C-alpha cells in the first residue's frame, strides 16, 4: 500500500513539475529523490534541517555518485559525509545516517588517489565505519553489501599493491558478504546484484565473461526497477550487455565501476 502511494505521488510530481526547494515532510523529499530530482532532494532535505532530512540529502548525493552524475566526485562525497555526520550529531542512533556516511566515505575512497588513500589510511577508516553500521543494524542487506564492496573494490583497484596483506581485503570474504546481502533481500535489489556481478567480472574477466553475459540478460529481462536509481542502473547494465557483441564489455564494466 505504501509503495503504491509513493508511486502515485511520483507520478503526480512528474506530471505537475513541482520544483519547490521546500518540502513539508520527509515523504515529499523521498518522492523527489525516487523521481530522480537529486539536486532538489538535497536542497529540500537540507532545508528541513532534521536528522532524517539531512540523511535524505546525503542519500541523494550518494545516488548521484553511484550513477556517475556528480561532476566533482570527491567534493560531492565530502558533502554527503558532512550531511550524514551532522545528522548523527543530532541523532547519534540514526542508523540511516551511519549507513549513508559509510557509503559516502566509500565513494570518497573510490575517487581519491592511491597515494591519498594510503596516506590518510582511507581503507581502514572506511571499513571501521561500515563495521560501526553493522553493529547498529546487523541485519541490513546494504551493510553486508558495503562490506562486500570494500573487499572487492580494494582488490579491483589494487594497482600492484598487496591489499590482502596491507588491508585484509579478501576475494572470498567479499563474495560471501555480497551473497549474504542478496539472500537477505531475496535477490531483488538491482543495485546490490549489479555491483556484485560487475565487480566479479572485472576481477576475473577471462573466466566470468559468459556467466556475466547470461546474468545480465536475465537481470535486464526479469528485474523491475522501483525508482529512478534502479532504472538508470538497469540502463547501464544494458550498455555493458550490449558490449559483449562488440568485445567492449570489459571496458564498459570498468567505466561503470569507475564512475
């Protein structure tokens, strides 16, 4: 019932073209976010000023980073981190704020240079924030996926470093965390599934090519997006799938992971 109501509100939002920077409720901001108006959701959430409003603003920035829509990636990640931290200062037990903070920190680490990551000990600090989220909400699929992504992203971006020895990154641990995340939500989360699939392909292209192609085909055909982020992720998965026809799939997969 709630999902149907939100979908109806999204349709009204799109048809009427509402563009107010002020929202009276968290639900209005959620509708704005799920319709894909990320900058407006940031404005609305920040203007609301509550912990939950700030969390939605951080989530909107994280959505832009996930989709490759942020022009200044490290600056955007830092802004999302600041919003989430402010929310935690207002409400230290706000689990959504901690999850969005850990996610934004991960994006910051993704786009920082290897030297910066090493000098600032970003891998260790990001893992600590994910583990903090896991303590606050141990049964959240997103937290499991974040830990899986921590392992596999480090291995993907290793650039010759022994990230296993230096940071404790481990392929099987990353896979297990992702599998746990998918099991928690009955494999319906397009974002978690797609990132897991493409990370494995990028790490082992020679042995996972055909399996990835078939999985992408099934994902595009059967999964139904619930919001704008998932619709755009499916479009990006279609782009990678099309790349198999011309031998360009791996380059497109890496572009997805680097965006």
